C-alpha cells in the first residue's frame, strides 16, 4: 500500500509489509539519527490535542524537529477559538491551510476520520476516544520486534482495560497482522474486549484466550502489555469503583515469569505496576516510550517523502 500522502486513522489501514517498512526506517533512524536531520526541512506539523497527552504530543513534536521541520500546537482548548464555540471542522480547515500534517486527539470516536475528510493534508489519529490509537500500536509492535527480534511465535498478553483502552485495542488489532503463538486477553470480567474486536479476532483466526487471572498464563508469556483502567471513559462512576485497583503487577506476581519476559505499558501508569518492578530487567516501558520518537520520525518521513 505504501505510506505517501496517507492518513493514519487505524492500525488496520496498514498491512504487515507496511509495518515492516516502518520498522526498517525506524531502525535506520535509531542507528543514524543525524542522517535524517534535514529530511523534512521546511515542513510544518500541527498538534491539536483536545484530550490530555504527554508522550504522544511531545514525541510527535520532537520527531518533526529532529527531521528538520517545525510544529504549531493548538494549545489549551480554553485559549483557542473552540472556547468561543468554533466547530472542529472550521478549526481543521484552518490548520490544513497552515501546515503539511495534522496530528489530532479527541475524546469523540471518529474525530480523526472526520478531520481527514475535511483536510487535504494527511491526518494522524493520536487517539479518538476508546477506539483507535494507531501510532501507539506501531510503537508497541516495534518495541516487541526490537526487544524480541520479531513478533511471530510469541505468547503475548494484553492486560487491563480492554473495553475502554484504545492503546490496548489498537495493539490487539495490530497483532492480527502478525502471527503470535497465543494472545492472552487478561481483564476483570467487566472490562473485556468489545464485541467488534472479538469478531475481528475470530475472523483473523488469532489464537486468543480471555481470562481474568494473570496467574493462569504468566509462566508462558514472552510479552506482558499492561494498561491503566481508563477512569475517564466510564459512563457510570459506580462501574469504575467495581474494578478500581483490581490488578497490580508486583515482584511476587513475576516469580513464575520467564527470565526474558518483557513488560510493556503505553503509559501513563497509575499504580497497576509496583514501582519495584521498574527496576527489574523485565520492565521495558520507558525504553518503549523512547522508541516513540524514531517510530514517529519514520512515519512522518514515509507519509511526506515515501
Ligand atoms: C494512552 C492513551 O492516551 O490512549 N497513552 C498514550 O498515548 N501513550 C494510554 C492511556 O491513556 O492510558
């Protein structure tokens, strides 16, 4: 399919070959960071975040700067004309006339798709509600590829809020493009994957196992991807109270783990991983977050230059 000029709305917009191309470019960027420092000279990117963000926003900004381009940021919503009642369509139209690439995050599902229909420039979905977070999935898949030398044949677990978590959902969908040996979906019963995701996994013939207990599979795992409970997405606070604090990875939990198990997390983590785990060789989440820059650099390069 290739990348040039494309929007990035869902991880399923891409095939395995595309992702392998992305990984190769990211590998080269990591090995030769300054080779690319003029690659996107003169290009301007807009970051328009209608929901909180640290890593996604700052790593996109770092990525364009490291490619020799620059960025504008919509900033606090209260300080933009959105606060005066301007609609998203008009805001996107303006950004489109100013910049070459638009990166957008919004709590409403489908916002990035809507923006892509309006804008001529490529639009990158940096998260739309609980639905998609394709660039996070790219980083997660690239992290597995980097730390494990590949994705095929691995036992991978995705744990936590699989119902409202867009990072978890996008990774689960992205894994269908590869051939993991087994995919364990670990969550409290209330936070299982949504029916449409389940349907997709069945169609893709992925060997997946739903469980609420990490103990059942910890000794089998090569990759454990942990996510936070997405408190802000629960329609009913009582529903959140039922699952709050229902899982936590500690040194004790990891006793049965393989020596080379890696633990990933999209971050922010808010208590679901004991701080002592950060110091173990299993913890790869900070390195994973750092890979966000080369992966997003590779993506921006491929979208703009091919
Ligand atoms: C995630 C998100 O915003 O969906 N964070 C991220 O982009 N790295 C995960 C989360 O907020 O839990």
